[in-house]
C-alpha cells in the first residue's frame, strides 16, 4: 500500500499560512466582484424587455390612431350621405307638387293644346282634329293626359327613391365599416396599454434589482473590509517579523 507523507505539506502551510491567506482572500474578493457582471446582465436583459414592450405598445398605439382616424373620416362621409337621402326624400314632395300643377293645367287644355301635347309626347302620331275636338272627346283626352302625367310623376319619384335607397345603403355600409374600425382601434389601444404596463413593471423590477444589488454590495463591502483588514494586517505583520 502506498502511504502519503503529509508532514512536509503541513509544515509548509504552517510556515507560509500568511501567503496562503492572502491568496485565498484575493481569490474570494475577486469572486465577490463578479456580482457586478451579474447585475449588468440582469439590467441589460430587463432593458431589452422594456424596449420590446414599448415597441409593441407604439405599434399598436399607431394602429389605434389610424383606425380611429379612418372611422372619423367615414363619419363625415356618412353625414353627407344621410343629408343626400333627406334631400332626395324632400325632392319627391316637390315632384308631387309639380305633378299636381301639371294635372291641374290639363283640365283647362283646349283641343289645340291637347293636340300639341300628343304631338310632343308621341311625335310619330298624326292626330286629326274634328269639330268636337280630337278623335276622342276633350274630356276623355284630358283623362288620358292626366294618367300620363301622373305616371311620369310616379316614374320620376321612383328614380329618386331608388337613388335615396342606394345612398342609404352606402351610409349603412360606411357605418358598419366605421364601427369595425373603432372596434379595432379600441383593441389596439388595449394591447398598447397592456404592454405599457408590462414595460412599467419591468422598469420597477430593474429598480428592485439595483436596490437588492446595492444592499448586497454594501453587506459584502462591510464584511470584506473587516475580514480582509484583519487577515492582511496579520499576514503583513508575520511577513515583516519573518
């Protein structure tokens, strides 16, 4: 069996313990200083998180503003379309009044005016005038013209009503799109606020990391000031005595 003789090593340690102590103290002190690197790494990681949260918040805030602006622009267009619908509906009343005026005048038409009306409305017709008026009696022709005029008024109102319906549908479509954009805007603002809160929380976390590190460093500094002072003083004394 191989036996180790540790006596020389013990004697060397006993004689040179001051040097060993200096080396150990220096090594431990160096290790304690590495806490600064850990703090730096923690702060760098925290800053990266904050910047990421803030970037997401900014992107969503811009999107929210964009959607809200789009919605507001549509509101102006909707207001114009609704005004057009109101004006078109009002114009149908004007058509009714004009139709009534034309029908009223027809009742006073002479045979010549009746013929002129037919010629104007039906240019291809050659309607002869007889002693009693036209081929039909004046009263019957007036009834026919009245129906024609009322039909013309109805057709005009129908065109206006169709146009009003189209404008109304456009306004409803714009309103739906505006509401959708407002919903997107609210969602984007919510995401932005969430990420701002996360960034703020991470900033507070950075402060806590620094405060904790400072407390730790103060404790270390006090301990090493006392310990290393005693060891170094003793070691220096012994080295001088040697």
